[in-house]
C-alpha cells in the first residue's frame, strides 16, 4: 500500500529553502504545461535564486523520494516529470494560493468548533494535525479546541481526522452573550503578526521592477514563493472579524496585479530555458 506524500509545515509556509523553492517552480511552470524538466534547468534557475547546486540536487532527490516527481534518463542527463500524487498536491496548492483572499465572502455568523487532540508523546503526529488544520483555516483556542467561521470546512476537518486516525467531535454554533467574537478571533489567531507579514510582503514586492524576461521569471518565482505562505498563516476571516484597514486585502490585490503583469515574460523565459538540456 502506498502512502500519500506529506508536506511539512516549513514547506507549506513557503520558507525560502531549496525544497520549498523547487515546489514553487514545479507548481508555477511545470504543472501548467505538463512537460518534464531537465535537472540542468533546475540547477541553473535555482542557482540564480541563490541556492547552491548541492542543495538543489538534494531537494530534487527528496522531492522524488516523497513521491511527487519521477526521473527518467536520456543519455547522460535526467529529466523529471510530476507523478499523479505530485499533480494532485500542486493543483490543490495552486487552487489555495490563487483563490485565497479572492474577495468578500458573506458570513452567516456561525462557527464550526472542533475538539481533537493528539498524544503528547507523538510530536510528529501533533505537527501534522496542526499543519493540516491550519491549512484548512482553523485556529486553536487551546490544545484541543479548534474554530473557524466557515462551517463548510467540516468535511475537510473530518478528512484530516480520518487520515490521521484521531478521534474528535464538532458542532456548529452562534456566539452567545458572553465575550465577543473579535476577542475570540484574536485568541485563535495572531492577527498582528499576520498583518506584519503582509506589510513586509508589500514592501518587498513594491521594490521589484523586472525589466528583462529573466528578471521577470525570477521575480515571479519569488512572488509566488512569498505569497504561498499566507493561506496557512491567514485563516481568511470575514470582514466582520478583521481589524479596520486590513493589509491582507491590499496584499491580495498587489499579488494578483504583479503576477498577471510579469507572467508573459516569465513564461517566455521559462520556455526558452526549459528547451535547453545544458
């Protein structure tokens, strides 16, 4: 029996490591075309992103060992194709990245409350639970209670618990008269830290002015790399629960604008680079 690949919290958060950057390149350029990519192409591009050759080769092998890509030899060179599991992983990630913060979604005032815990002595399991519930947009009120204002996330939560073999329970409720929803929101999520991340993103993106096709390609990779951390950091709360003038709304607009503006040159440069074997 095969097991599904698991993405670490570090990879989900988009930390600028070799494995994370490799996933960004695969999702942004290899997934849409469906064509294999040469090792030499990845080495050249990752080198320009300041990743050492040894780290890139290790990232490629780790990604292959995880079941997301498979290699085939052509003479003395190797090219890498996405596996079915890799396609599913990257399609899900692309949907989350580009659908995130896409607009004002109406909220009916209800909350999904879930209670689940993993054994204290199983740290890896606890990390996976935290990563996957965070990816689903839930926030932790304490060690066992998770909440989200989007009650339609319940099937996803049920799938997470089933996959991890953990018992739990959930219910849908509206707020009562004790306390207020904004305080509850700040207990479940560090909104100040999330907003600082958005401000940093806006500052970084605002300074980039790619002129050549190669510069556009590198800028596009960095743009997606930096943005892909937000679907895990930010639960996508309704406006009623957010602070005034939430930076996330502006950041989402800037991401979409820059991505669309840089895409033609980035794709042209990728096509030219990917056509070369060495």
